[in-house]
């Protein structure tokens, strides 16, 4: 088919190609003038530009605070439970427990921060892919 087919002249393919290219350019220009400004406004309203938003800062701060609180609360509860039962730990056991708790806290904090960052990325992608429908979901 196309220009290689003896029944279809090459000029027909060129004209169709030029028509398609013209339509694509018109669609791109339409997108840039009508839709891109709305997307940019939604992203700006979210509090940022590029790949970073103020939601991300707040999400990371909240995730870190939540993880710190959860692990501090768990450590306090464990200590109270031990005291109620009259159990004590040797220095070596306390050091091992402290190390284990610190490692678990670090892993939990990293997971919480990563999830907060991913939520921000998902929110931004939702704006880019769904347009105004996402603004309603964000409460804007």
C-alpha cells in the first residue's frame, strides 16, 4: 500500500501525511492554549512546581512525626509491661533491644516517608491525567 502500491500515487500518501501532521499540530496547539494553563494552575494551587509540592513537605513531616510517636509509644508500653511483671533486662539485653527498636524505627520512618512522597506523586499524576476531576477529589 501507500507509495509503493502501483494503484496509489505517491502524492496521495504525501498529502495524507501532511494533513495528519497539520491535525496533530492543531491538536498540540489547542492543548497548549486550553488545557496546559489549567493543568499548571492546578499544580500551582497544590503548592508547588516541578516534582515537588508543599503537600510533600507536610506529608513527610507528618509521616516522620507519626513514626516517631508510634515507636516511642510502643517502647513506653513495653517498658511499663516489664515493670508490671517485675522483669528487668541486663545491660546487654537493653542494648540489643535498643538497637532492634532503632532499626525498626528507621525502617518504619523510611517507609512512611516514601509513602508520603508517593502519595504526592500520585496526586500530581492524577491532576495531569484526569484534569479537573482531581481538583474535586482534593477538595479544591
